[in-house]
């Protein structure tokens, strides 16, 4: 069930980002908010449990984040097409970017659900 929940949340973000691309500022805010949230949470996680190695937190983020972040950024960048094609052309031309992003987000959800925690646990067991 977890992959579907994760994918649903990421799908909602991608579609909203794509839908509001015409505003130009909302996709930038969404990408900035997500990055800021990660940057805010990581130091808190280290402060709450200082014995937790930073490398484990790295492995909790990177396996799925290396796919998820570019997927959302890809959709957020679709507003660039508006400069050349106008609003209607932007949505028509960027639909492929949205579908590619959805596929990447599905892969990232599976990785986040099954591989990320296993990999982080493996790294933690090697260190300790």
C-alpha cells in the first residue's frame, strides 16, 4: 500500500505543478518548498538522534530522490515552453513531460518503498 500512497502524493504535486505552470511562480515555489523542507528536516533529524550516522540519512534520501527530484523539476520547467509556444502550446507540448514525470515518480515510489529503507538499514548495519 505504501508505494501507492507515496506515488499518489507525488502525482498530486506533479499535476498541480504542471497545471499551474502558466503562473511561472507556483512551480518555482513548489520546487523551492520541497527542497527547503528537506533542508529543514535533515538537521532536525540529526539533532533528534545525533548517534544516527549522516551517511544513513544520505541513503534514506538519495536512492529515490535522484529520480523524484528531477521528475518534479522536469514538470516545473515546462513553463519555459510558454515563451516559445504561448499558454495553449505550452500545455500541449508539455504533456509528454508530464507523462514522463509520472513514470519516473512511479519508479521512485517503488524504490522509496522497497529499496531505500533496505539500503539504509544495510549501511547502518555495516557501520554499527
